[in-house]
C-alpha cells in the first residue's frame, strides 16, 4: 500500500520534469529571407511559463561596432538558468566572429520606479523573478567594439527552465546604408 502511494506522488513529478510538451518555439532563426532586407523595429521571443526575451535595433558606434539591449521578462515565481554566459556574434548561421562584452545587467520589478535598479557586474547563473511585482525585468546591455560585417547574427545564451533546456532565438542584423545604422532584419 505504501509503495503505491509513493508511485502516485513520484509519477507526476517525473512527468512535470520533462518540460512543457505544449511549447513549440516560434522562428528560432529570425531572418525569414536570405538577404534579410526588411528593417524590424523589434523582436520578442516567447519561452515557456510566460518567460520572454525582446530586443530593439542596436546603437551603431562610430568605429563600426554596436551596442545591443536585450530585455528578459519573468513572471513572479519563475526562474531560468543560463547554460552559458556568452552572447556570440556570428556570421549568418556560421562561426563565432566576436563575443559581446557586458556593459550593464540589471533588474527591477514592473512595480518599482525605473531609476531604482540593481546592477550586477557579470551575466548571472540564473534569473529569478522578484516577489514584489507581477513581473521582473532583466535588462542587458552589450557592446561589440570591433567593426561588424554588413550582416551578422547575435545569439543569446540558451535557458534551462526547471530541468529542460530550451533553445534561444538567433537575432539577425544587417547594416542599412539609408539609415547609416545596424538594425534587426527579417
């Protein structure tokens, strides 16, 4: 009798540890066409459990580099562990060209004032939502000082949510001569 009760408790735990079976990632690679000519104002990638990552076009630096901003949103009670700490700039679907350096990484809940933030000096092991707001925003600013090519990808590190590793979107960029700036493209 005791063994049967234990099995009934363990079985649901094992099933829930397998990840969100209803989750299907949308567009892991942002570029919809090989030439990637269409400017995008932003891109948001949804992960399971209400977790997301979003970005907007980078700030183009005078030396040909760029500054990127990514915003992670985690609902109250959620957490996500990074499997690496690297934000890699790559050739389109290719080799690593550069590793973006961390400028700032900070968090705040959606109920706190924007000027009250807690900056941390490195990419953390895990993002944990605060308890004082419905959602916690984690904002990452990255910089690549070296001259970037006309077209490239930036891949944030993948997440492990609960015990399941989920892939991350590869964000695609190109230089738009008419804007004299790098931008997200599709």
